[in-house]
C-alpha cells in the first residue's frame, strides 16, 4: 500500500511493469519489491525446499525470498533480487520455483511432508542403489527444489570489464563512507566511492534522522553534490565491491542503470578491478531476523526494511503493524510508523527492563511465539509471563539486532571477533592490509559515531599514504545507545526458520548437532544453511548461535564459517565479460589472408594465426583431392605458401654467435655469412623445445626462425637465457615476425620463377644460402631452404608488400602449372620427407629420440645438454622416431594410435610406441605415418601391430626410415 | 602482373569514430628499434640526439615530439618513430627495422581514457600517466604499447597481424563508453 510522504520516489514519473503477467504501476525510484508492496502484493516467491509462500524480508542485496526472473530467451536472468531490481518501463518479472502459479503451487505438498524432509534427509534416503543417485534421484530432487533457471540459450547481453585506480577506495556510501570520502577528497586524494545502492546515503535514506541540520537523505545528497564538484572523487553507484584481493585490488560489480543498459552498445553489467592505495570499508550492517514459529509468513520483515519501505518508498505491507525487537530501534520503528499515520498494534520488546513512552500496546520481556496466516500474515501470538495473547497484524517488523558486514575483511583469511556488547562479530583489525573499517561495519551503530569513525578511518588511510588531513568540521548528528538483549530463537513447537533461502530451521541445526555435525562448517554442509544467493547473510550468526547452544559451547568458540568472495552474486557473464565470440582470443591474420579467402581456402587456426588449409579448384569436392593435387604440383612444378607465421628473431651484437651456440645444440658462431643452418633447441631439462633455421646476414647479425607454435616460447626462452644464464654477453634481439612477410616457393620450377622475379644473378644461391635481394626497388631477403624436400626458396619482403607479392607469386606459379598450396599439402610434403613438427617434438622427446643426437655438438656446452645426459634420457630403449607404412588390409594409420609387437595383446603393458603424424602420400602412393617406437631405429623392416582404440583401427604396418621420399635429398640440393 | 603496392596494417579497418572518440591509423615513414650495446647507452643517446634531436628515453618515458618520437620499448630498447634512423647509430646500438611490424593507432577524444580502462590494467590517471609517458602492457589480450601523446590523445600499438582484433576490441569498448554518455 502506498501512503503519503516525502520519500525518494518521483511521483511525477509513473512506471508500468508486469509481474507474473499482470500489469502494475509504480514510480521512478521504486524497486520491484517496493512497487509490489505498493500494489499490495506480499507473496513474492516460494521457498527452495518446501515451496512455502514467501514475501520480501529485507530491502537490500541480502534478500533471501523475493527472487524473480527477468527477461526472456537469451536475455533471461534468474534469481534477481526484487529488492535491488530498479523499476523501469516495460519491466517483466516472473516468480520462481512454483507450479502452476505463485498463488497455487502444487509443489507445496512438500511442506506437508516436512517431518520427513529435515536436514540430512536426502543423504540418508537416497543412498541405495548407488548408481541411482546421479541418474534418478539428483535430477528429480533438483527439479522439485530450486531457484530460477537459465534459458539454456547463449546470453545475448553485453557485459564489460574495466580497470580503475585510486588513492582511496571507500566501500559503502552511508554516513561513515560519505565522511571518509569527504576527508580523503579534501586532503587531495583520488577517491573512488562505491555503493551497491542506486543512491548514496545508506541508512540515511531509510531513516528519519537529522544530520547537519537537515534530513539525513538531504544531507547525504548535499555531500554527494559537494564530492562530485571537487573533481577528484568518482562516485560509483549500483556498484557492489565483491572481494578484497592481493595488493590493494578489489573486485566490484556494477549494474548499469536500466535506462543506460538499454541503449545500443551498452553493457548490462561491468566487472571492475579497482586498485587502491588504501581503502575504507564502510559496508554497514545487516539486520538479523528472529527465529520463531512460522516467522517466514509474507508480511514479516526486518524492522529496518519496514522503515526503509516506509520512509524511502512510502509503502507499507499493512495497516496494522506489530513491532518486535530487542533494542531501542524497535521504539524508533513505532515512532516512524505512527508518524506516517499507521496503526501499530503492538510493541514487543524482548528486554525485560525496557520502558516505553509511546502510545502503543507495549510488552516488555515478551516474545513473538507464532504467526498466523498462510499466504499473508494475519496475526501474531505474543508470549509474556502472563500467557499468550493474539494480536492482529498484517505486517510484523522484527529485529534481532544487527550484524556488521565483516565479509570483505575475511577474504584473506582473517576471522571476525565476537563483541559481547553488541552480540555480534566485528572485523579483526588489520585483517586486510590497507583496509580500514569504519561505522556500522565495525559495530558503531549511531550516526554521529559513524561520521566520527569515517573520519578516523580516512585519517588512518591518509597517514598510511603519507598525506596530511584537511581540517573539516564534522556535521552534527544524532547519537544513540545500542542496548541489546540477545534473542536468537524463540522456544516452542513447530518450525522456526533461520535460513529462509534454504529452508533451514532451528530444529535442523539442532539435528545436525545431535548427529555429531558439531563444527560450524559441518553443520553448514549438513543443513545447507548459508548457501545459495544470499550466502547466509541473514542467518549465519543466528544459526551458529543455535549450534553453540545445542553443543554447549559459546558463540566465539563455535566461530563462523569461512567468508569468500563474492559478497553478492556475480554472473559468469560479467566475470568473463568480452570473452565471447571474437573476444575469446585475438586473431592474427597474414598479409595473404584476404587473397587466400578470395581463392576459397578454408582457414584453420594455428595458434592465434589463421592459415589456409587448401585452395580448392573447380571440380574438387573433397579436401583430399585439393591436397593431393597441391602436393603433386609442388613435386612436379612449383608451389607458393605463406610461411610468415613462423617466428623470426633478429639477433645482433658482438656475442650473437656465442649466444646462438648457447641456445642451439649445433655450432652457429662458425656459420659463414650468407649461409643458413638448421638448429635444434633444448629446454633446460634436456628435452627438445623447438627447431628452425638461422641465417647469418652479417658478421654480428643473425636471423633466427622458430616454429609458428613456439615463437613466443622461444622469444621468452632467449630472454631468460640472456638475462639469467649469460648476462655478460653483448647481444640484442627483437622479434621481426611481423616485419617480414615470407613466402616459400618450392618445386622443380621454383628457380625459374624466381629468376623471372629477381633476375638470374640474384637467385644464384647455394643450398642453405641466403642474401639480400631487391624486387622492384624493394629490399627483400632470399633464403634457399626447403621444408618440402624440393628445390625451395623462401623470400621475405617488408609486410606492407606481402599482399601484393603473394598475388604476384601465385600468378607466376600458375603460369608454370603451379599455384598456392595450403597447410594440408605442406604437412604431407614434410611427412614424406620425415621432417618434424611439434606433433613429433611434443615436449617429451630428446634429440636422440628424433635421430638428431649427432647434432648436439661435442665441442661446446649448450642449454639442456647436461640434463639430456641423464640416464633416463640417454638410454637405448627409448622410443625413437620411425616411419610407418600399412601392410594389412586396413590402410589407415591414424595419429594417436599405439604400436604393439605383432601378436601381442593391445594393452598398456605391451605398448611399444605411438603414431604422431599421418597422411596419404600421392608421391609414394601410400598412406604414410611418423611415430615413435621403442628402439625404433634398429627395427626398420619389422612388422608391428597398430591399434587405435578410439577409432577402432587394428592393422599391421612396416617400420621404415622416417624419410620415405627422396632419401638422399637430391631434389632439394640440385 | 600484380604491382608491388604497399598496404598499411589498418587499411580498410581504420579510421572510425564512436561517441566523439576517434581511432585513426598513423603511418609513420619508419619505425626502428634501437638497442644500445652493452655499456653504450650514453654514446647511442648522444648519436640519437645529434642525428634526430632527442635523447634515448628512460624506462616508461618517451622523447621527441609528434613526427619524430622515441619510445621506451622494453628492456634496453627504444623505438624511433618517424624519421629513418641515421646509420651512425649502428655503431652503438643494434638497429632493427620495425616499420611494418606494428599498427599504430591514435585514439583521441573526451573519454578516450575510459575506453582504455576497458582494454588495459594500466593506471592511466591524469597525474600518474602524463603526456609522454609510455608503457608496454596488455591491451585486450594483446601485448601492446601505450603512449600518452596529448591531454585526450593516446598512441596505441599492437603487432600488425592483430589490426582487426584491435579494431574489434576498440569498437566494443568505445560503444560501451559512448552508451554511458550523461549517465
């Protein structure tokens, strides 16, 4: 029901929305919860397990009951708290966990079965047969009990992530936070002030208080205006700081205002990483409910929420309201309600010594023992020394006191400390370095105290930053005494709810203790208390108090469960913002990319690079046709392939040769200028890291190539070797992978092609020679190297000319019955030649394994050489690189298949090796494979059994030399 | 026969403007990595000063001005952007042509810093990252270089092959910032 008043809603801006299909009206400034209450909707959800009718309990992010689903299809978002959901035009919200409707939920039959469904029920009942748990019991249980559901479609909304930096981060914009921000800002700090609410002010927006001579909310607004005008303060509303991390880093989730989030290109949420020099935690406190029979009836709310709805949103859940509390705040609730013209039917103060000066039926030392009404509260039972009295109430404002929000202070292992005076846990000082706690989060519960505490915390932060505090007068504010009489659970029959979200009762916690789940962590897991979206914000302390009582221990000895980030639920979409589709990983495109795509080449990923698989021609319907043609084209005419993706590293300096001797197994300091040498690089542990060619361009100048996959790893390795192993060497290196576009031109007609391109004298290079050349006045580099086994060259030009040169090379090749070839053909050509890639040098092979033991120079030391001499790496019976050809009826030799002795059973104990690469070779007219076989080099000519358990292949093949085509290499040398 | 015409890394991708912020490709005549040899920083710096009018930059800083600028570019390395490097520097430093290796983009406009806040963890606050400051850092998954060249202007660089991803990520961040205008 909406009442008159000067709240923070804008009555000039009506907003219509839908809840469960029904149209309602509210105002700008409303939350869904306040707007529903304004429309007399008290039933907002069904409970998790028993499907009990539930209404809104709180007015903040701790809400356990009023969870709704918004949006449809890909934009569907479950478990949105109605208490933090801003009302906007066209909002469509649906209730959850009910069938067929919220008012008539057939699953509520669970509530009748409650005597059987207590804590541990599932564990005890669905034990047998074991296999039934995953397949039958769990799906059925999950279907019956639960929260909202995702749509199953990919999320269509945009999410952002962003970084922010400041000198002082203030978490929470209540009086303590506002004043801490003011102190920081006046001292000249860069300040970020975060608050999860839409409006700064904290409790000042919910109470009728005077600060600095004006209404609390007005004062908060004036401070915010002043802070905004200063220029060094960034105020982030709708932003919940969700975690404290190392080095002064905090995670925060920002919900964008609905009208902003609906704009094109806008994110729905932004996940912030805030790095702060110092921080002030002024996160306030959360009011705790009292456990009594049927304390979950819609209309029963925390007293603070009742005042917030009344004062901020001008709504009430009923005309007759009872108030039940254990501090002076109960009297404040009565005052506010009466001032608003509402009828307070009873004030029940748990404190026996309490007195009352208000015109209200007053019960001191009393308790609420039961609530009546099912879908809405109708009356409460009050138990006093004299007996039980029933009083009419549509709303009960209850309070068991306040729990400081210690959450963030515990994210680095800190444990909160029990404060007997306020019957609550307070933060352990210094629990998070650089984080100063202020205000209600530290157990200071009056406004004047909060302002002063905000100042104290800010000044501690200033001192830590070595900055001087400014002289600012504290505004005048109200002081209050916090006189609490702890009440956790009212004794009596029936179910008294502790955790509304997980349907955990006092009895469940006691049952856990009886069954010896006495540790608070065990109790939590046994009862599920403190799980799901509210993470027990409303129930943790009361539950452990009940547990303490049941186990005969004190509350501090019982302790709390572990607080972990996030403080409020964070969607995976926000955490992984931007990482969908093209945002998942960067894409690297070669200069020939567009030309390859234009020729119809399917592009495949090689690391981050995109490379052409093959270039289909008219009439080719299968990739093998294109691949076979391209292989034969290279063997018979000439092929062109973009090899720019291979890593290229420019190495210069007087010690460049010595440095290469250190990182390669072979000798490079003796390489002649104008020559290229193949090199093998070992990791420190002695295994092969990478291979490639290195060209000596000048006396102190080399250009190293790496494989595409290991380019980054090799660069990092070179940096490591230079910085850590040989810092004395005068050598400099830098990646030039992207500077040069490089193309392989291979085949019997390669020389003819390049003669036309460069002129005969520029092409006159010996095998493994290199040199600077010019094409049309452009400085280029030519290398006579081959990865195909044919007479081959690689030509490099500055990348700006790459696209044009690729086109020209293709044209020239096509004029010679050649053309471009892709990765598939490149792979076949190298398998025919027994050339290795990272399929073979996969990180577990030694130089000797791949038949390159002789390349480890005996004349010098190199990285990995000592470790490669370890017995396990140098012994004879290791698996060695071999070639394989099929002999049996089945001609497939799939990579990943394992090798066994002929006749041996195909099991792990008999494993002799495995296949790494496989292809159909048009040159050999056979399927070929490379693989590793125990003692393989001595077994050429032997028959072995090949089994691929995954693909169901079982065949016989013959062991061969890895080089299965042109064994003497004459084709590439001549 | 196809003529060997040059193509810039951002051809057909840049420029674009969203919400008053522009992303424009810059095409300096040359970019050269200058890595002084052991103990030769002073000589290299003097040679750079004599030939191009700027000293070698300290870590995190740049020297020179628009059109001829030297950025700190990593350990023992500076990147001369603009003029072709004078051969005299080759006596004191390894010189490596990087003219074609990077895409250089100028991001400019009110809110450009907010765009970068979505792409890099760097602290780019007014008083912290001043004009002329430079860093090698993460730029939306990519290893990049970021230099402040004006009050609302930033030069950002990534490897040439990343040009499209840079445009994609800038576009997304710029739209996100533009959508918040006035909020």
